[in-house]
C-alpha cells in the first residue's frame, strides 16, 4: 500500500467484532494510519463499533449499502476492500460483490488495489469478480483468506 502511495481507502463492510481473534482482522485501524478511510456498512452497530475502535479523524464511517456508497463516491479509490455481504449459501452475496466491483470501476485507476475477503472457501465472495476483472486486465493472487487484485507489478 505504501509503495502504491495509497491515500483513499474504501471499505465495504465494517468491523463487526469487538475483540480481535484469528480471522477477525481489524485492518481499518491500520488503514487509518496510511490514508483516509471511507467505511460503509448497513449495520449501525458495526459503524458505531468501527468509529469507537478506530477513533481517528481519518475515518469516515457511514451506515449505507456498499453498492449505493460506491455509486455516490466521487474520489479516485486507491484501495478497495470488499467484505460487505456475508458468504451464506443460497444468498446473492457473490452477485453483490461483483456489482460493487463494477460500481467502483469508475473510481479505480492503474495503481489501485482491490482486496476481497473470504476467498478461502470454494464459493468465495470474489468468485464472480475474478474472471470479470481478468478480462479487464486485473491480475490477482491469494493472500491467506483474501484475494488481491492489481494492475502492473506489485
């Protein structure tokens, strides 16, 4: 993130657990040390928790649907984190993540990074994004339970 000079970070899906446990990364805290973080979640409790735990003037947290937030977002996005819809079989979480990615495209640029959570399962959140993004010139690699999308070299 520092190499790519990330400053504007958009997070779809905020902190939902008070205490850090393995697999519950409170990345928002670290991102607020790097740049301006715009965090969106439909759960008001998640936004309250994120605001309390991060406690930074670089955090802009709002109760809002992620797709709607991306439709309205006007700035270039340096880093997009997609973790907004729970990976529950029988729901449209994969379609929602693809829709969010497509909505963000107008704000992404050649140095943007996109990180998709919960990719350790076969039917991961980014299953529909990966082939779509590859057609658009994005490369990707797995990092633990997540998938990082990028253009050029990292």
